[in-house]
């Protein structure tokens, strides 16, 4: 039995296991996301050797939301070096993912780029350095995904822009501390558009396979990021990528990963594969219930994790 | 050139690099630790294949202090299963290592077993379940280290017991919340004795090689912990082991590790090796300056990390 | 109609109003206090002119608990001057009455002497300066109350000492910051005995009439405290005396006051009178429901408050 | 010697005492306030009997800034009853005057109307209920001050509006919690205009004399507020009016008061007089150094305070 066939069987059995007893609630704070079918489930693995295996709704696009934060960070690392560290930390936050408390105690320096405040600072960096940050970022994501049809969902972006008072509080607080240089509306426009990108599990797995492949595209071998920067992105994902469940996820799954309130999770086994999973029902921490469980089964059944 | 020779060369070059320009201060809150020679440096690697390589003062014993927390957790996991999770979390604390703030907000449940509060709860578990917890724990450490001469340093334990008002505040707060069952003095006695254990880098590397070897002793193959529990211990170490520098350490080194204020750090590359390093000068976060740097050079030069 | 007769009528009408529909729960954390009759109600006014008027169970003794903090502060002010300010603040805490959070942020300096931490520091001062602090303090209270039969209730003190893990956490934390000089057990012994004193509303009103009378005993005119110190004690009571309801109490009643979990409240209208009220049922903030309401009616009906 | 003459002598001696050794810094965050002469000092007393006594620059106008919060509250109390309490508390904040921490923990309900967040909610109430809130508010202040020439300083308001990122963070956070109903820009426009009003000590003392006079204008006897609401405004001022020095101010001065970063303080001795003092140099808590000291000397020398 080939690796691909074995993996296909594993994914099929996981698919059955995690969809038999659905729990959790779909994120409902914007109408565009609330109306998604809660029982969707997709999962897709792309290995660094180029194998591609998926199950369920793995070709259906959904709103990647916070998963975009990893890609924003990657894009920023092409432009800036260690100076980013003076404006965003790399430590876990130990607090709900959008808390203002630590941000105030630490005088406008977000704990890490995986929380809203940190990703907004990364957007501020991109707004400052790029001529047309939105289209530049979209091109970058398309290149990693190997797909030119990926798009922003402007209605999602606009909905979030209009009701996002908390993020507006965060960016104003950081601006008060001098850690936002650009225009608030322009920075938030980039941030919400980046979150609104719609991708399928297949496209996300392809995108994240670059992080599993030391920074080079799996398909062509083209280097996008240095191995050192790739390692650092994986480290930040692992430490800070799962909101207030980073520890629980390390404990049960053991892979660097990033989740989004759209129900997606993208994870990386460095040197081996990337995996994306999607199921819209969320637990109380904002992570996909079935997605979390599916990744736990994957590392249990393959016997592989970073630990 | 054999693996051993290459590794010996790597350690030798690291030794030179990290000791050329010493910075940082020795922990001075108890006299027994303040009088250590600040310029000591030792480093030792034990591979899962049984290779043993060290440099500098790698055979000299020092106070392992908080490194003991990993071993306390391992010992407790031999006795209890998931019920431990109701009394100690696995999430990073996002706060200085001895803060009472989160402990109060979270009603006496420590964030993880790598902070003082969490390790004290682990000691409470051991006090409840073991007939003679101190001698049982010492036997456990000796077995992992493969050395019967390892001892508590009672003068260090006593010093810390007498001046440890903050830990006494922590345990009383947890007792008030019902998360300590045993006698406060007995629990603290175990805790401080466990911290006072003196070991060399060679002994620590041997001890932690069990975590690199999926829970089996490298020397004999005897299973101590299941692979699943070993993976979970490594995950907790990685997420929470370096005080408020867990993210920075993941970013720069990329290995599960635990440090102590005695200047030691023990780290694990699962499936490959364990490494212990010792240098008493600490940075402002309480981690060994030269030890941190030595591990960064090790993963840079070997090109291996979990990310 | 004389002032006394009018006041008697006022108290009688208040008595009826506040006892008609009892709500709230008796403090139950120690058995000695849990078994009190929840429907007791007493109220007593002592004017600076020497008038004495009471209703209900105004002659029955109850555990004064935190009301003792005002008297501890008064006793300490006989011994120390402004140096107390370096060890205890005078600002409201803005947090539940026994929180450790602010204490940690402010490095062991309690916000004010009306919270547990602050009263414990005041006890530490008395332990340091007095030969026999417990009997000295009891004599002081007896003198203010004009009654030699007032006693500690040692069974209450012992119960609280045994279950008081949070206060033990607080004192250890402060000791860790260097803000406790004496022996922890001796300081807590004084604190819990001071809280355990049993007094009637009549005795409390007499005691607090000294604060209404610029520091002199109403009966004899003997000066106990200077007018300046008396004013400052009233100010601290007004700002910090009602736990997390200081503002609500100022808003609705408008008198400096101190409450205790035994259900007592003592209040002062400087230059006019002191009043004590007792009813064991407490609201969620730990203040007597009927006592609070009785004082609101008193200032409404007399048209007198400090505002 | 008449009361007026005696008071004139008292103010003259205070004037000499507090201006002999100037310390503190002028607020400099907006250019319009930074360029004020730091050595200005004015003080003015208006008694409920109609006496008017002042010294120094008591007729020179300055930016009343946060003193306006008392008047905003008074204006709102003409429109709304107890429902305001569901949207703004009356408890001291125990934190710096513009902290977001408590606001987040308490889910967008400000602790009291004397901090920025609370005053902004009061403005939101006025924006909702009044046809032309800015001109209505200005008319209200003019009526209390008995002076039709009082004006907003639009350049100050505009400066603060442009650099006020923290207040914009605060209002967005509250909007996210549902505690702001109006348009953010319109509410902030009212808030900053209200803060920008320029008044002299004489005008402020006249304005606050209504709070000393149970809610009626001293000059004409016209009732503005009920005695009950006036008492409550004085209580809130006393508990919360002096930023993080409410306790220190009660301790040393003992009058309900409100300060502003323009260097003004207005205080009330209910039933007796109102006093306004102005000196632009501020202490580290944002209160006027000489103003604070002048009020302390006033209550010391007259022997009158609420305690």
C-alpha cells in the first residue's frame, strides 16, 4: 500500500469519526459567516514530496479569517528583519485572543503576531512599505496557494469593518502608544480584507506546505522564505496560534497550527507535510471542534508530531 | 568523521563562543546559590542511540531548581491520569513566572505545571498518593539519571523554605480555593527538596534522554512512560518551560526545554537527543544567558529543531 | 418634642420599614457566625451632646469583624505618625475587599487600612510597638466604648485563624515584599482576635461617637485623638469603609462608615452623632442589607449627611 | 471683623504660602495648554450666603477640562433618573484615570462618571436626549455661572479630538459592549467641547456654589437640582473626583472636589461654600500642586471640612 493510499484511508476514517456527533456553534457575529452550513467538513494533506490527499468538502472555499495572520507575518518578513520584534513580541498572551489588558500593560506592544493586535501592527508595516498592500498581499497568497482565482470577500470584510469596535479600540490604543504609523482606516481595511480571503482546504494545505518545506514551494522548489525565517514562523504558530488553547493543542496534537473563526485550521509538520481542516462549529475558545479532533486523530494514527 | 566526533567539535566551538563575553547575574536570593562561581560552563548531549558527548564543567553538579518541575510532572503522571488536568492547566501563563494574578482570576487553578503554583499542586498530588514522597521522588530521579549518588541539598532546601514567602502565599491562596489537599508544610517540604537536587549536565542529559526516547531509558530500553505521556510532557515543556521567554526560546532555539535559576537548562529533540547546559549567569527573565545562546548555536549548527 | 423623642420616633419607623421584608444571607464561612439568628435587628444613635437612643436588639452583642479595622487604625495612630503612609495607602481599592491583585502590582503596599491587607499591616505595627498588643488593644476598645466587659471571642478568632488561607496568602505576599516585620502567626493572632470582639450597637455607637466628637470622649471630654487625626480616620472610612460599595454608600447614605461581615455597620456624622446598626443578612458585597437601608432612611429622614 | 474680611485674609495668606516654591509640570499634550504661564494662581470662594472673595488670577479664564464632568453629570440628571446607573457606576476606580483594564473586566460599564469613560457615556446620554447637545450644555453652564460670555475653546477641542486615540479606544470598546448608542464622532465632539470650556475661578466657584446650596442658585434661589440629586453629585465627586488621589484628597482636604488637567480644582463644602482654585503645574497624578495645597490650607485654617 502506498503512502498516499494509507493516508487516504486515515483521512477517511477520521472523517467518519469526527462528523458522527457534531457539537459547537458557528460564529455568528457577521451575517455572511452565520449562514454557512454548520455540518461541512473538509480535510486535506499536502506532503513535502508533493502528495495531495483530501476528504469531504476539501475543495470548498470558506473564510480563512485569522489563519491569514500567519501569511501576513510571512509577507512582512520578506520586507523587514528584526526591527519587527520591537513592535510585536513572540510570547504567548495567556489571555483571551482579543484582550486589551496586556496591550495596555505592555504599552501598546502586542504579545505576538497571532492575536488581533499583533496582526494589525503587521498590517501597519505592510501599509507603510508596500505600494498597493491589498493587491500585493493577494498576489502573495495566490502564489503560495498556486491558484490565481483566490479572492477577498469584500462583503465579509465590510461587515467586519462596520461592527469591529473592539479592533478599532485596539488600533486606537496602539496609536496612542505610538505603535501604529499609518492611517487607522487604511490599516484596518487591509486587515479585514486579509481575513476575508476565501480558500479551500486543498488551497490552504498547499499554501502551508511551504512552511513544512523550509520555505520553498513544494511544486517548483522556488525559495520564498529562508529556512531560518520559516522555522521562526512555525515556532510562533506553535506557541501562539491557537488562541487560548495553544497548550491544549500542543498537548493533544503537537503541531504548529493556526485556526480561524471560519472553522478552519492549518497545521504544519516541518519536513513532512501541511494539513488543513475545515468544520464551522466552534468550541468556546473559538477553535473548530471537529477540526481540532481530526488533527488529534491524525497525529495519533500516524504516530508523528513534533514532540 | 563519526557523529560523536562531529558533535564533540560542535560543542567545543560553542563552548568558546558563549564563554568569551560573560554577562548576566547569578541568582542571589539564597546564600547557597549566590556563592557559585559565575563563570562555570558545562554542556552535555546524550543521543537516543546512546552517544554521550560533553564539554567544560559537564560533570560538575549544580542545583537543578525549576528543572525539577518536569520530573515532578513525569513522576505524577505515573500515578494519575487526566484528573490532573482539573487541578493544573497546560496553557502558557503570559505573566512573570511567579505571579499571583492569574492564579486568583482562575480561582486557584495554576495555568501549567512549569510555574511554581503548578509544580506545588503536582507536589500535593505526590504527597497524597505516595507513602514517602521525598525518598520516592529521589529514587525516581536516580533511576532516570542512572546514578545512585544524586542527593537533595538540604541546606538549599531549608534556605528556600525559610525565605519563600511568595510560594507560601501561593499555596495558601490555592488552599483557600480548595486546590491543595495536603498539609502546607509537607507539600512545601517536598517542593523545596525537589528543587534542591544537585545534578551535573551529564546526569541531566541522561535523565532527559528518556523524554527524547519516547519514554524508554536509552541505556536499557526499559519503558518508564508511555509515548503518549512523553509527548505531552514535551509539549508542556515547549509551551511553558522557559518562564516568560517560551516564545523567544521557541523562536531562536526551537526545542522543548526547562530552565532553572541555578543556571541549568535541559532540552529535548524528540527522537534524537537530550542536551543539558549550565552557566550560572542569568538574564532578566531568569534564564541562563550562555545556556540559552549555546542551545541556539546547537540548533543552528546541527540544522535540527522541532520546527 | 425633644430631639431625643423625635430621634426615637425616627428609629422606630426605620425599624418597621427595614425588617418587613428580609433578604440576604448570613455569612457562613465559620460555624460560630453561621448560627446567629438572621432576623436580629438593632440600631443605636449616640449624639455628641450625649443623647442615646436605640431600637430593637440594640443591646445584644455580635461579632464586629471588619469594623475593628477603624479601631486598629485609631490605636496605631496613637503610636505612629506619617510613617504609616509608607506602608499602607489611603486610596480606595476598586476591587473586591480581599483581592491579591492590586497588592502584587503595588509591591506589597495595601491600598488602604480598611481592606484585610491594610489592617494586617496595622496589626504588624501594633505587634512591633506594643508590649502586649492583644490586651492593650482590648483596653483601648473598652475605653472608647465605656464598658469593661467587652471581650474577644476566642472561638471565633480560632475558627478564622484555621480557615483563613487567603489572609495567610496576603500576609506571606507582603512579607515577601518586606512590608511585614513581625512573626506571621503573632500578627494574624492579633488580627483575628481584634475581628472577633463582640459588641452591641449601643457600645459601638458610643465607641464611634469619639470620631463624631473630633477625637474626644463624649461622656468625659477626654481627648483620645487630635481633631486632625480624627478627620483623617473619618476620611478613610468614608472613602474605603464599605468594601466595593463605598461609592454606592456615599451616594445613598453619605456618611463615613465601616461595615463587618457580622452584619454590623458603624457610621459617623462628624460634629453631630455616631450610629451603629446590626442585621446579619448580607448583600452580595458583604454589607448588611437592612443596615444599609436603615442608614439611608436615617439620613433621608433627618435631612443630614456630609453632602 | 466680618466673615468676608476674615476669608479675604485667609486667602491672601494661602496665596503667599502656596506660590513661594513652585513645583510640578504643566500638561503639555496639546499645544494650546502647554503655552499657559505655569505660575498663574487664582482662588475664589462663593458662600451660600452670597459672599464672594478671591485672590490672584481669580478672574482669568483657563480650560476647565475634567471639571466639566461634574456639570455633564448634573445636566444629565435633569433628563434621566436611575437608569443612568445601569450604564455608569458610582464606585471609585482604584486605577489611573484613563485605564481600559477595568472597563474591559466590567464589560464596558465605566466605574463612575468622573473618569473619561464614564463622562463619555454621560455625553452619549445627552446626545441621545437633547436636540442640540453642545449649545444646550453651554447654556446650562452659563446659567450656573451666571455669565453669558462663557464659551467653548474650539481650538483646544479640536486638538484633543485629533490626538485623543485613547479616548477613541475607550469609546470603541464601550460601543463593542453595547454601552454607546450614538455616533462615535458626535459623542466625542460633545465631550471634547465640554472639556474645552474656559472659565475663571470666580465663575467656577459661582457654578459650584449651586452644589453647596442644595441645588438652588445662590443669587436667585432658583432650584436647578433637587437636594437629593445634589447630594448624590457631591458624593460622587468626593469618592471619585480626584483621579487616583481621591483618598489622599479626602485625607488632607476633606471636601468633595473635581480637578482638571488645566490646573483647576472646584470643591464644595455642602451648606457653606464652593471654592475654585487654579494653578497649572500638576503633580504626577494630574492634580494641581498648588491648588491641592491651597485647599488643604483652607480647610485647616477655617477648621471646616465634611469630616
